[in-house]
C-alpha cells in the first residue's frame, strides 16, 4: 500500500498518512497543525496520478535517502580525509554505491514536496528536471504530468 509523507507547513515535520477515502485532514504529531488532503481511488490502488495535497500532476523520482544524512556523511568524510589521506572518501563512495543499489525510488511532487512511497506506476515518473522545477515553483507553470521537451 502506498504511503504519503507531507511536510507540515508550520513546523517542517513529516506527516505520514495512508491513503483513505475518508481522510480529509492530515494532522502533524508535533504541532497539531492540520493539512487538507484529497485521496482518489487511484491512491487506494497505489497508482499516482495527482498529488493528494495540492492536486498537481507533476512528479519526479529520487532515491529514498535523507539528504541531511548524506550531507552530514560527506562533511564527516571530508574532515576525516585530513587524517586518512583521502581514504574516507573511498569508504564513503563504497557506502554510497551500496545504498544506491539497495534503496528504492520515491515519487515527489514538484509543487509541495509531498513524498509517495510504494507507488505502483513509479516507472512512468521521470527523474528530477531543474527547468521544470523552476517553472513550477517560481512561475506557477502546470505541466499536467507531461515531461518537459525542447
């Protein structure tokens, strides 16, 4: 079953919710702020067509890894490189390679950054595109789920 992680607009915490026709609000466990959600029958079948939070159809895929942890590991490897003559980067590269092979993809909404895990149609969603991101976030462009072609 698909799981949804919405970022709380008040405190930035993750709100985890399972798709349900009855669910109209998702409440943050930290600050108790409520976020409107709208799940469709597609969501119940783990099929991602539109965003449950903002209703947009523009998504990208990425590996399911916490970016803060990745940056922290890189900083630690950089500091350790002084004492290990760069061997810490080789260890970090090996760990990164292993994780890249093992971690699954998640779908992310360009507009509201809502994450969708265990999506059945994940192979139909394209990787991140900087131009699409900028057009959606900064100018409100709506691609209707179609990829950007030049």
